[in-house]
């Protein structure tokens, strides 16, 4: 098909040309005397992205899922109890992994479209007088439903009852797009991946581990080997890896972190908020459709999950967009399959790219019989963006 493919799934996201070029390198010796410069550049530039001075960033040759597994198997003893909430496919998959790894999970079942139920976290933690819960899990941004949760408030709930459990946060579709604060929020393990806000191909698990979690890892009895924090931290301290790292991914990461630093992390967050608000204007004011997120406090600035009207199959919208307009939209997963489609607005993008996605979604919806006004989404997004400041947080519209 002529023209570019419009990639608007909520990960993998568009890789900037600058990052692609940085990744086009000849292979080199990963044990050479100069290799530590690359390792150290990546690991030190990641610290401000996690907003940490004391925790340790770790890169695994995996995706985000590998970092979930690493968090569980490094920090916990076999069979330990953890507390988690389920409100979408990704919070579900993490819970499923915990069960399959043999951990006992207290699950806070929550309607899909809502976020982490803070009062119920608090109730479970305060009822746990014997401190059987060893880790509290929270998904900061549920990509399946477009819902963002308040990780800081989960930490406050833990602190308010002086609960000593570790706090694990999934920031796979939030890191480097929505604010995340490792130190301030007292997060012990943050789990993320390369293919979302970090604007890289999939294939690198990006995680960050607090000193408290590293200490727990020293005596934790769960079995692990390839994903062992200790091996990684010991090797990284000398500038190397315990096994052969992916050179292009490291060069790409160094470049993407440079781009984030140049734009300014707070400006990156602001751009995501501003672009997301335009997409929401298209959905709510233009198309008169509903988001899966049931209240504005849950609205995600990286992905919008858009409910299709009764009688329409969301999968048909997605198939039409792909086959006719070369536009990739995100699918409805599991419980919400067929009920919605998703527009990812994360990573390297701007207004005009998103207008393409909104126009394509609009045409595909019209083609499969959704009763919306042609042009209404595009017009509503334009109106929002023209009336609001783009660019730097303190700046005005250019
Ligand atoms: N957590 C969230 C919130 C996600 O969106 C994803 C993937 O989209 C994952 C975890 C799993 O990450 P990966 O596919 O990189 O293994």
C-alpha cells in the first residue's frame, strides 16, 4: 500500500528516525575497554527518567513481562503473599504470572474502566496485622482500558498503616510519558519496557530497583538465574553485562534518552497531556462516544480506549482502518474484545500525526456503520489544540 503505515497502537510506538539511525551500528566487542562508556551513559541517563538518585536501573534482554518476572523472583520467597488489583488485561496478566510462579495473590477485583481501588488497598493492608503481604502490586497505566492510577496514593496507604511490604509498580505504558517518581513515591521496583515512551523497538526490559528491594533480593529464595538482579548489578558496576547485550538497543536507548533530556522530561509529560486532551475532545465532543475510563480522574494521557456503540464490533473498525487506510489501531483485549478500539498517543508524536489517526478512525467507523458526523473528531481535536498552549509547560502556543 502506498504511503506510510500509521502506527497508533499503544506500543510499539513510532521510533524516531534519529533513534533508528543511532541503532545502525557495526557490531563491536562488548568486553572492550571502551564499552563501559555506553553502559554507563544509558544507566545514568535513566535515573532522572525514573526520578531516582538511590535506586538502580537495570536493562534485561526481554520485554516488560520479563521485568515483572524479575521483580517477583528476585525479591520474594517462594509462596509469598502479594496484594494486587485487576482492572484490565495487563493487571490481569501480572496476577496470572504471580499465580503461575506459585505466589499467593490477594486480588482486588475492580471494574474494567476504573483504576487502583485505594480504599480497598488500605483495607487489606490494615487487616494484614501479621504482615503476610510481602509485596503490593499496582499497574500505573492500564493500557487495555486507558486508565491511569495513583501510585503515590498506594504508597500513602501502605505508610498510613506502617506496612513494610515492597511496592512494585508497572509503568510499562507510563514511564517517560506520564509522571513517575521512584524515590518520592517509595516504589521498590518499577517495571517498564523499551517500546513505549522510550521510543525504541520492543526487546529491552527496563526496570529500576530500590536499595530495599536489592537487599531483599540477597536472601529471597525464589528461583531465578537469567533475570538475577545480583548478577546484573555486579556486572553493570564494572560497565559490563553478565551476558551479551544488544548493542543496537543500547545505542538506541542512549539516543532516545538524549532526545528526552533535550525536550525536558516535564515538557514530554506536558506534550502527552496536551495531545491526549485533543484526542479525548475528538472522542467525547466530536464523535459523542464514550471512553472505557469511567471518570476523568482515570483518563490516561498515553492511550484512549474508545467504546463503540451497541451493535458495532470494534474489531471491524480496527480491520477496516488497517486494510483500507493503512492505520494500526489498538484492539480490545479479553473482557473488552469487540467493545472498543484504542488510539495510542505515546512517544514521538505531534498534533498532525494524531489528526491522521483521528481522521482514519473516523473514516473506518463511518465505513462500518458508526453514526458519527464526518469530520467531527478532527474538528474537535483541532479546536482543542488551537485553543491550548503547545510546547513547553510555561510556554505559549507557537
Ligand atoms: N504492562 C503493561 C501496562 C503493558 O501495556 C504491557 C504491554 O503492552 C505489559 C505490561 C507487557 O509488556 P511487554 O509486552 O513489553 O512484555
